[in-house]
């Protein structure tokens, strides 16, 4: 591929099915566990965001004539003057041809011209190729969290804390539509937001004793097949270690 026959542009509706296929086939499946691209309705979600005139998402494709050679998705966090790189994916046919670098350089300039100050991303520690690649682009590690698959314990007979779901109708409607959404809970006087992707529960941030006490019963009632935790402070033996997720940041100011 030469510079004369590729084009980088915003994604269009006609691209979405090919984009989803590209993402699902170009990543290690473990890396997609907490990704909404596993959801059955991800195409519908992206199509609706493309219709959204105030969407925080930006979808870019690098085209080789009529074929998508690369794809990048960002979410803008204006209050932090930052764009978060959700993913950059290269068609297997075009790997090791500089496609990812061309696409990233284009998007970096795009966000710089928007006036943003930084780009952040998450990368798995075991993905040594990606870690090295991002480091070569100037990204630096800012923090890291662990990724566990939780081992559900036997149900506790005497549960100390009441649990309430605050958004169940909205959750059911959008979970059925997209295959992913979130649950807003009140537990032990605290508000907790849990992610759901298909039949998997994704817990981020804080894994409390109160949540652990209710998790087995809660998961059984709602039909979750797997429970994952991404964060810090989990006790040894609570779950099976999957990977470490590293947060990286690049200052894009001139």
C-alpha cells in the first residue's frame, strides 16, 4: 500500500458491519472480554452513535480503495481535555504494513487541532507487541489494575446487606437491544454501577465485602454466567487472575 491509494475518513453507516467483523477477528478473544464489541447489538449501537449529532465517540477508518484496512475508535472526555482510544484495529491482511501508525498519526493531529491535551488508552500487560508499539509512539504508563475472573462462593445464609436495582426496566430494554448495558445498584448505603456484556458481569473499581456477600445469589437470579473484576484491592483466592491492564497516556500538546 502506498500513500496514494489509501484514505482516512470518518466511518459511515455502510462500514459498520465490516468494522465489527474486523474488531472481532483481529483481537485475542481474552482482550475482548470487557469490550462491548462482544454484544449482539453492537452494530445497532454504533449506527445510533453515528446518527447522534452530539456523540462523544469518533470512529475513523483507513481505506484501501473499498476495503477497510484499519479502524480506530475514540471517546472524548472534554472536561479532562482528553480523548480515550478504545481500540485501534488493523485488518489481518494489512498487518505489519504501517497501517496502525498512519491511522494513529492522523487521529492524533485531529484531536490536537480540536484543542485536546492528551490521549489515553488501556492495554493488556501480556500484549507485549502493543505495549512496545504504544511506548514507541510516546505513551507512558500512568497506572495499572488487575483483571480477575471471580470464583463465586457458596450462598451465604444470613446476608447482612440489602441490595436494590435502581434501573431494572432500562437495563432489560437496552440489554435486550444491544447485548450490553449497566446496572445501578444500591448496596449497604452505597451506589454501585456494574457493567453487563451478554451474560457476563463486569465489576470495576471497588470489590467490597458487601458486594461479595450478595454476588452469588445476585448472579444466579439474573442469570450471569461469568463475573469479572477490574480494579485493585481484591483478596488473594477470590478469583482467577486473567491479566493486568495498563493505563497509558500521551501528551499531544505542541
